[in-house]
C-alpha cells in the first residue's frame, strides 16, 4: 500500500525541484497510482519515455529529480550479456564490481558500464515500496531474476518451456519442499536459487545410489556442489535454511544444445539506459555531486569519449581587464561550456583552473559539444567591449577505454585515453578543435562532417607518454 501523504509530499517536492517538468509531473503521479507492482519494482527509463511520449533524456532527467525528491530510488543493475540474469544485492553505484560470475552461464562476466549495467528506478521504500512478490509465480520470479530488456528467440523460449524448465517453488525460511522429475543416463540437472547465487548439480550416472536426494540451502549456498543420482524417477527434497524466503528453479542443463540454439538464434537486447550514459549525464552529476563511493572503485568502460578544453591567454586576461571582470568572464565561459555539454548529452567531469574535462557516450556528442562551445564563446566575445577581453577556446577529443574511479567522493576517469585526450587538446590553438582517429572514424562523426561540409586537416604527431605516432585531425571551430 502506497503511503499517500508521503507520496503527495514527494510530488510537491518534485514540483519545486523541477519546474521545467511541470507538465510531466501529473502524468508521472498518475502513472505511480496506476502502475503494477512489477513496474514499481523496476522502472525502465526507456519504457517510461515511450509511455509519456518524451525523449529518453527528458525521462531520465525527470526520474533523477524524482529520486532527489524522495519519490524513487536509482538502481544500477548488472546483467549477464548472454542470458540476461541480474546480479542481486548489488543495485547501487558503490556496490558495483569490476566482474561478476553468472551462475546460469557458469562464466565470469566483465562488468562494463557500456553494456552490462542498466539503469532502472523503483518506488522509494519510504513511500511503501512496490509490494512486488517475486515468489508468487514463476513469471514473477523470472521478472525479478532477469533483465526485461532481454529478448529470447522463439526457439530458445520453446527449449526452456518444454525441455529445460523442470520446476519452480518458493519456500519460506525453514520450510521444505519436493521436486519430482525423470533423468535419462548422462543427463544433468541444476537446482538453483538465483537471488542467493547458489546452485547444485545432479548428474544421472549408471550405478549411482537410488532414492530421494536432499538439497539443503544455507546462507553460504547449497551444502553439496554436485550429486550423482541414479537414472530414472528422481525425488529431490529441498530445505530452505537461509533465514529468509527463497526461490528454487530446477533446470535440465544441456550445454551443447543451448549453444547450438543460441548460435543459430541468438538473444537480443532492447535499448536501455546504460551505466555509462548515467555517468555521462549532466543532470546526474549536478543532482548527486557527492557519492558514497569505495576508495578502490574501479569500473570499466570500453568506449568513452573525453573532451578537454583550455582558454588561451587566461592569465593575461586578468592583467588586461582586472580581477573582477576577468573572473566574471571565466565563470560565464564555464556556464556556456556546461550548457553545450549538457545539450549534447554529456557531463562535466571536473574543472581545472580555466580548463574543463567532459565525457560523452558517443564521439559525435563530443564533437557537437565542441562546436556549441566555440559558437557560444564567439557570441560572448561579440558582446564584449573590446578585443582585450575576448576569450580563445582550445578543444581536444579522444575516444577509448577508461576506468571510472573515486576522486574525493566524486566520479572521475582514469587511463591512457584520458591522457591522450588531454595531450590532443594541447595541440590546439585558439578557435581549433583537434581529435584522434577513433573520433574521426566514428560513423556519427562522419555523418556530421559530411552534413556540415567540413574536411578536417589530418596529420601525425607524437604525444608525450604515448607510444608511436598518432593520427590527429584539426578543425576550425566554425561550421
């Protein structure tokens, strides 16, 4: 049951925090009142955007403000790219790990923010929570344990339904239950409790002892990792000793058949908001500037676009215009750069003196931001009293792998890609945008260059701390 007074208070707070979304807030309130328990348990920003008829970034910003207002909670859900199973108990940014083990696939998964971490939202517990019961049915349990963005092929669904799935039950703490099934010689079953990250194997071996098999689930997992059973009819006695309610799946495991089906009919993923996109959200950075992050935070990003800027002659600017005027100009320059980054779908990572470091999910977004910055600065310069106050901007871009790290409880990026982006910026003169081969080769960048009729000037150069000559490209900041 939703706490109506608390809900109304959170909605009023949301209206104060996000007046720009006044037309959407009543729709969100109506949706909360009518939504099913499963949707309040895990709300996809992409799904909400489609429901409200808005762009995904608009829905994301609205939802982030709703978190700030106490209406929702932000979830960072890791999922396996092969089977879509979710990692439970690790739904906040400070709980994410570099790798996780997928119990279903029996494989170590690199937990990259690009693809393996999806952003969802849930009704805040202070408002009553979702009251979603994952153990009410197999359908609920599957929703709870798997990403709803996974689209299995019809062939694989048929395999699961008619061959692999041998049973499901939910047991209260301390309760017992039984599965009854049949195994041919050489077949093997897995008894799994996915939310407890636990499984035990049951293998049909000729000559093995017949009779009921006991499977005891404790907080640390099943008592036995593997049991040999006699072929034929099988009775499995299950006991839940975890201290809390638990779900149990019995699955016939034929690895060869599964690989063959998925090889010919692979699963697909619906679009979702990734962890990388959230880190590259200016709204997220502004609303949640300080995170309770572990000191050793180290999260992988396979492909991140980084942008560095610097002002030409900023030191001389203070001498020419005076401290107060120069400070106001530099602050205004930061505001304009932030606007350009946000409009392009990126985020300001940090400022360093008169310089800015920004991040984007796609190279084309970085290039968009670079031109918006240049155009905003040009417009600002035209409004100034004289050339002595003019600001000259230098921009560098690079795309590559990086690591998200904790820098004084703020999110920063580390790695060679960061170094390269900074070095490329150092090549630029005022009014120039320089970028590397990975940025130039991006299809979105190529499309924009063709659309704007721009031909970057290519060259090769050595960058300090980088092995070998690097291909770089220069553009003037006009399009």
